[in-house]
C-alpha cells in the first residue's frame, strides 16, 4: 500500500506539520485566535489533501482515509477508549474537576473533525512518513516515540494535556502503523479530548472557541 513518494516530500510534509504546531503557540496560545487558527488549519490541510488526491490516485487510502478496515480498527481502539473515558471520570471526580455541562454536546459533534485533521497530521504524516522513508528509516518503536513526544510537546504548557496526548499518541501511532485508519483515530481523539477537557482539566472548549461570538 506504499505510495511512490520521495523522501524530500515526506520530510517537507513533516516540516509543514511542525510549522502548523508552532502556529498553535502563536495564534491559539499567545494571540488567543483559537477559532480562526482551527478553521484556517482545517481549510489549508483539506486543500492539500484535495490537491494531492488529484495528483496521486490512491493517496487517501494510503493515508488512512478509508472505511474497509473501519470495524477491525474500531474494535482495537474501543477498549482503550472506554478505559480512557473511565480514567477521565475517576480523575475528575477525585480532584473535583468534573464540569459536564451541555456545552460538551456540540463539542462532541464538531471535535472529531478537528481530531481527524490532527491525527492525519501527527500520526499520518509524521509517523507514516517517518516509517516509510526510503533512506535512514527509524525503527518502528522510535517512530512511535518521536511522534508521541511531538504530539505531547504541541500541548505545552498544560501538563495534563501533554501527558494525555503523549499516551494517546503512543497507542494511536502503534495502531496506525499496523492498520491505517484516520477516521477511527480522529473520532476517538475528538471524543476523548472533549471528555478530557470537561473532566480532568476543568476547561470549557466551547467557551474558549466560541465565547467571543456571544
């Protein structure tokens, strides 16, 4: 299922992902332009996906935008997702940070979209490209570790988020490199991320993203 992609393009894609991660610190953390940044990143990378699809038939399947293996990947991720959800609720209850308001409902609807883009970038383009390099390809455990470190680092300086996303990326990268499916990972990333915000870190993404519109 490998695509005839040059190492130069693979490395440029990884660099573009790192640049997007850097933009998060500038636009979301410093300037507080959360919604414009998210919409801009989704638009820009969606355009890239469309352009690459036109020039490279089969690239969507290679990246993991596919449904033929949706069920087996779902069955692999589901137990991990349920355990993670229980852990979020237990941690939230223990540290008194449960904040399950109605705001979580629209977040659960829209977060898988942003989650799928994040999984495509971090797991698909970073882990996938590193593992498929023709020269100087790192060993699979190192690819998984580097991807998880990058994903955790993007969420600096929030300790819980860094730890949570690091752990998720370790598991997701392992699953992705065995059986690529971005949809399943994006779905769980979005839903678990939503519950993580409203239970463990006591933050309200709805107000953080859409509060200025009210």
